[in-house]
């Protein structure tokens, strides 16, 4: 079994000093990574600046995204930014990527929200561009969405052949793409095609297990190389009904995404889900729950 890893999603702070203190608190508690979301609306920092500041404030903590919205940046631009951050953090970048999905982001910024299939196809091309540029040397690519002509970028990432790629997925197409390309998969609820929120019909234990089976079938011999993770909430948490969240606690009941009880019971449930489903990477969705989860993280991290 893979050792446990834990991350927490942080969104903002009142000052740079407060942000640095939050990052150091995670590091001291045994968390492996600080992750930031990528949305254009809502009270949150922009990811690249936030990750850089967190990396500068810590020595061991990885920094990453849950997840970059591919539609917001050309992959050649993102490849350069990510490689620079990987160098500046001494190889501590954990690179999370998704299509982009939230309707408010697109509509309020005047961006076109294409159908899910188009966004997934564009994401697949972006991954090819990112990995190609991170390998080094002149890189060319011709696709439906992107064209690269002999582009060579420096610096290259410290991590070779590139930062570990995390894809978040709930729908079958995203899961199959993750099975081919991802090092880490964060299993989520599928979101509605119109970007208005999570598809609650996709919830429940059976749907969650089916996602893992889709991954296993699509990955074949590669499946043991994939680290399985999910975002976690406390049982009874009602904060995730805001329109920028892809969490829906009622729909996630009975899955590894909703953990009941205090620290001891939380730790027991985390052990159970690793033994039963192979999940080893747990991402705390709300920093307000940090006090309840930190003891379990301290107990289990790395074990």
C-alpha cells in the first residue's frame, strides 16, 4: 500500500504574513502539500503568486493547484510558469490541471464555455504540450486547439521529466484521460455540463467505486503507478453549497469524501478507505476543519 499523504486547500489570507503562517502551520502538522484552486470569481488568491509565496515560507511543503483551469491559459505560457516555480521551490511543485468548469468564471469574464467534450479534448492537447516542453529541446505540436512550432523553453523543471501531474475527475472521459496521463487522480463528483455545479446524481458509494473501476480498466498495467486521492469534508458540513464549489456533501455521504466523528474516528475511516479502495492521498476541502483533521494527519502521514 502507498503511504498516506495529506494536503489542504487554502484560498486566501488577510496579509502575506498571514498566508506564510498558514503554510508553515500545514508543514508543521505533517501535511505534504498546500493546494490552491483556480477561479476568476470568489474570495481567493491567484494560484501562481499564492504558491510562490507559500513555497518561500516553507522548506518541505509541496505547493500545487486543485486545479489549474486549462481554458484560462495557453499551455506554453503555463509550462513556462510551472517550470519556473518548480525551480524556485527546489522541485516542490505538484501540478494539478483540469478543463475549467464553473459557469460564473466563464460568463462573468466573457469567456466561451464550450461543451465538456471540447474542453476535455483541449485539455488532452494541453497535456501533450506541457509534457513536450518540459522534456526540453525544440518542441513542435499540431492539434485542433494548439500549434507549437519548434519552441524551446528554459528553465526546465527540477523534477524530471516534469512535475507530477494531478488530474481531477468524475466523468468517464476525464477518468480515462487521467488513466493515460496522470500521476495522481483526485476523484470528484462529475460537474454539470452547463457549469452550474456538481451533478448530485453522480454521488454515492457505488458511483465512487465505479470511478475507480473505470480508472483501473483504462489504465491497465499502468494502474499501480497512479496515486489515488480525493477531497474530504467533515460529516454534516454544509459550507460546500456555494456556487464555486464542486462539493455536495449530501451526495457524497457514504463515500471517502465525507468523514464522520472526531480525530480518532477520522483516522480509522482513512485507514479503512485505503485498505478497501486503495486511496492514499486525502485533501482537506475546508481549512476551517483543520483543527479536527490535524491530529489524524500527524498520526498517519507517511505511514
